[in-house]
């Protein structure tokens, strides 16, 4: 028996088929009820949300459930949260319930809503989800909403001023970097020396090696991985060891007295780039051709 299709959002309908004019018909079972199930209801979806963690208290994760079109019927759908990288109850308060749409409604916030717990721990962003199920008079188009908890406890790094006597031989200055609080994450940063009244290569050996003052048209940045955990908030940078084949700063501008060569047990560098040797004194350069 054919059923006439339509696109109207309406309640399920029914009719009856009855058997007649036959001696074989059971008078107690001669009719059958036929129900036409409406399949033109709206589709239901839930959105994704982003919540800043905060330092204390709690912030609601305001998930919104919506219909693709208003319905002439009452529509309902169940929901429940589930942990992801965020765990309950440490990172969020779980929630579950039912969202009900009266005729004409198209969007509702879940209530009760899950909430995010604030803290002061420097940690990665975390996630949890809310899932829709058991729709009535609707179908599900997007069943899962993702909540992202954005961490706002990133640490700040500071560097302390240093001073030291110039002396008659080169020496090393040590800079101390400090985090403003403990962190559960590795921290890395870039650093480089910049000229003040002291000039790179004349008054001090620049870092990274080979960098020049802003007017020197050549700058390179170096990065230093700094892994910090709770209870360890400072690390001193020692001078980088010099390699045997690395002369240090440019010859003729203090490179022969680079303290890193002395610390590494390497001979000093001559002003022309050669290597001084106590075992074999340098010979004078041969004279040029006579004019």
C-alpha cells in the first residue's frame, strides 16, 4: 500500500486496515493499525567552545544545542560530558541532562552546564567533550561538541644585570635567568648580545660567535633550551666551550686572548690567524719582492 510523501514536520499519523465479507475472518483480529512515521523533523547539533582557565573559581562551558529549523512539535535530546586530556573533577565539573525545545524554539544552552576549574599551574591547553544522544522528533547532525580549556598561566623570564672588573686578561661574565614561578613545561628562549658603549669584538666577545653590533649588518640569534620543573627556578649559563678548529673572535681584535681557548687548553691565536706554539716559535714572514 503506497504512502504519500511530504516535507511537513508533523506528528506521526496512523490509519486502519479492516478485513470484511469473508467467513474466514476472525472477528477479533480483522483489523490492523498502520502508523506513518514522520521523517521531516529538524536536525540537532552542538557547538564547540573555548574557555579561558582563570586562576581561581570556575567558568561555565556554555555549550549551545541548536535545531536546523523550528519544529511544530516538542523536540528533546540528552547530553553528557566526557573527559579528554582534561580530567574531572580536577580540570572541569562534569554535567548531563536533557535539552527540550518547545514548538518554534531553535537554540538552547545546556543546563546544568559543565564548568572549568581555575588554577595557577603552567600547563598545556586541555580538552573535554559533550555528546548528544536519544533525540526525540529530530535527528542528530553533529553529536559531539569539543571544549578547549586555554591555559593562561605562562611564565615570564627575566635576566639579571651583571658587572665585573675589566682586568688585564679576558674573563667570563655569567648571566642568571629567572622564571616568575614554577612550570610543568620545558621553556626555551632566544638571546644575543647587543652593543652599548662596549663594542663587540673589541671590548667583549659577542654571543652568538660571529654576531656584530646593529650597525655591522650581520646578526644571528641563538636559542637555549631551558627545562624547568617545580622547585628549580634558576639556571646559570656557562660560556660555550671553544672547539679546537674554531679561532674565536676575528684575528687581530682580541682573538689571541680568548679565555675559552685558554680554558680548553688550546694555544692562542696569532693576529694573522696562525696558532702560537711554545714548542715551535713563529718564524718571521719572508720579505716581499724588492722594488
